[in-house]
C-alpha cells in the first residue's frame, strides 16, 4: 500500500486522460461514485495490483502512466460481472479494452509486450480453428520466447510436463476445427474493418 502511494505521488497528472478514455470507450466515467460493487464482484481483483474501482478513480485523477502500466487491464477476464452489477451502468469492460489498446500504442514495456503476445497467439488460434489448439499455443509461446528453447532444466521440465499432459489426453497432436469456426472468422473480420474505419476518422 505504501509503495502504491509513493508511486502515485511521483506520477505525472494528465488532465486530458479522463476525457480521452471516455471518448474512445464511449463509457460514462463520471457516473462512478466509488460504491465498490464492481470490485466486490470481480473474480480477479485479489490477484492484481489495482481493483476495478481503483482503475476508474485513477483515470479520473489523470494517472495515465500508472493506469496504462497496471496489471489489471490485462488480467481482467472481461466476464462483465462488474458491468452487470454497476448501479450506474458504466461499461467497465469497454474501458479495459480501450486501456489495453492505448497501452500497446504508447511504447509499452517488456511485461506489456509479453502479455500482448500471449493474447495475439491465443486469438490467432481461435480465429483459425474456432477454439484453442493447446499444442499450437505452447509452440507459439515457445517460438515467441527463444530463450525457453535453449537446453536446460526448464526445457526438460516442460518436456516432461508436456508428455504427461499428452498421455492423459489433455491435448492432441493435430488441431481440429469447430463447426462455428467460419462464424468466428467473420466476426474477427468485421472487428478489423470497424477498427480501420475508426482509425480513418478525423
């Protein structure tokens, strides 16, 4: 707690941050009166640096750097429990999506890049097969981190764990598509088109 306070005291205040997040997310940040309902229902609040209500308050206070470097915006499961229970109908999930996009756009540090890479590998597989392909996910993560492929204790432990998972039927050598894979690909295509349209706006 003391470390957090010291971090906030040193951080620069961006008076436009609140307005920028509102405009990009179309969420009503000013409605939040810190009732803690979002945090009380959040399944991952215990495992991260800031709770949902704290992120909202930090945005209101112009703490741009603190918010965009926080773990919570990446750990958020987008389960929408917060939005469903919010008495003021604040679209918190939209806010988290916006913050992730902004974080990636502002020369993120290694930690954010690693998290973003994990998301990219996951989504690429889901868009291709309509579901997660476990072995493909493991290989994608390994290729993204060449150091993990170097001979050593970690590689041996990963190989042993992989064999145990395979022998118990936890993943398969070859992927298989779900029946709705094409629908997921269409959704991804529409999202990409909408993003291009938004970026093209003056």
